[in-house]
């Protein structure tokens, strides 16, 4: 068994790569198994490193030391490879996928609990040739979350303020857009929608909970479609959405299925586990590939 640690120096508020390397050496020094730690240098580097290591054919465990984006790269490199398993050693600001483990989520911060951990195959979402472990979305939420990057570049703007400024801009630009939405081949009623999510996990965007009963290993995706709402009601919608009460939003459509197709008359940002795609079409479906995910013994998400 080989262990590969992917360290993202840009995750979190500061570069922790040196600290993480020392911690990994201390934990692995007493083990007789081969390991290596790689500090990622650019977007997509983690995916390349996992693929290259997987192609050697030996049993491999990958530790994504970063945020949800680092985990996404590790998952894309390991998907469909039975001899590779992935976990998340969280050092990012969101770490949303792990939130579904509830009180067990904090155990992922203990590296020793991950080394001999059990594993299970988990479903994936396929979108535009990319894979996601957690959530794929388009609409109001994606424009806020992905648009926050524009404001983070400004001096004296914190991460929270960047999201707030992005929310104000998105509200002024328009909350809903004309989408044509199909789930498992069924055309949904309505011409304009606020947001559309395909959920394999339960949390995203720093703690928003669109689908509190989603399971990452049940062979289906949970779909959430919110119709057009007014500027006067959007704040109440956001509160319900954050608390896992989206089912109480008037007109909301909740479905479980395998495929989602969305078309629009303009280019939209698409959120894929926090990564950005830009397109006028979204096709999200349950992937035939799976990824082995390992987690602290006794931890539960069901």
C-alpha cells in the first residue's frame, strides 16, 4: 500500500505546506509503507499527480490536504480505479463534503485515524466531462459563490464581505433566469427558475444545506429546483436554503433520479464542487464510475 499526500498551499488563510509536511513525516516515520507528499503548483496539478500514481498499478491511498477543490481533483484522478481510494484531510475554509459526517467530521483532522480507515465506493456526478463528489448547481447560488472571487481581489475585502458583495450584485442583476429543466426526461413546468441543484452530498457553499437527506452511496441523485422568486422574498429563501428547509419554499420541486438537463439563452457559471464551468447548457448525471472513499472507523453519514 502506497500513501500519496496532496498538499494545496493555497487552501485556507495561509500556506501550511511546511507544517503539514512535518506532521506527515512524524506520523509516517513509524510505518513500513511507502509514501510521498506533493505540494500542488497550479489548478489541475493534483488530478495529474493522482492519475500518474494510479497508473503504476499498486494499491494507493490519496489524502487531499486542502479544501473541497483539492478533494475534487483527487476524486477526478481516482474515479473508476478500484485500487485507489481517496479521503479528505481538511485544511480549506469550507470543507463542505465532510459536514455530512456530523459530529464525526472533526475526526478527519486526526491523520492517524485515516491511515488504516475503512473505505466504501461512493457515487459521483458527471458534468461536462468532469466529476463531482458533492454538489453541482446553476443559478442564483452559483453566481454568488463563484462571483465572490471578483471581490476577493479588492483591498480590505474579507472572504465574508466578498460573498456579501457578490450577493448584492447578483440580486441587482436579477435573481431568476429563463431555464428549460428536464429530470430523467421529464420537462418541468415553468419558464424561469432561481436555482437548480444536483446533490450527491448535503452541504456546499460554506454550509448551505440544499438536500439534508442526500446519500452519496445510494445510486441516485437528489435534485432541487426553486422557481422564480422576487427580490422581497429572496432573503427568506436563503435562510431556509441554508438551514436545510428548502422543502418549505413555495413551489420548490424535489426529485430523486439519475439525469438533469438544463438549457438557457445565455452563458451561466456552473458550480461543480466549488470549481467553475461556464456554459449555456448543464447536463448532470449519475456517473457509472465510482470512487473509493475512506473515513475514520465508526464514522457515519446515513
